[in-house]
C-alpha cells in the first residue's frame, strides 16, 4: 500500500470519527443525562464524556444496542 493510500485511509478514519463525535454530541445534548444544559451550563459541558464515548465506540470490535447502552451507563453513572 502506498503512502498516499495509507494517508487517504487515515484521513477517512478522521472524518468518520468527527462525524461520530457529532452524532454522539447531538444525542447526549438532546438527552442532557445529568441536566447540566437545562441549568444553563455551556454547550461544551459534556465534551470529556462525548470524547470518551466516541473513543470507546471506535475501538469496540462488535457493537450492539446492549454494548452502546453499557458504554453510556458506564460514562454517566
């Protein structure tokens, strides 16, 4: 595999991770699991948790509803 092909795959993975981050952010912000946004906290209040969730989703080999629920539960409880 050439350097250009490898770079393209890495760039594609970066784009996919950023898109996943945005989806996770939208879901977390919508549900506001700790109620921080409804209290008027900044919209980046959940950034560490969103990064952690995104990382776990990206590194989990097989995803299922139960695994996603476990990741969310582990993050917020």
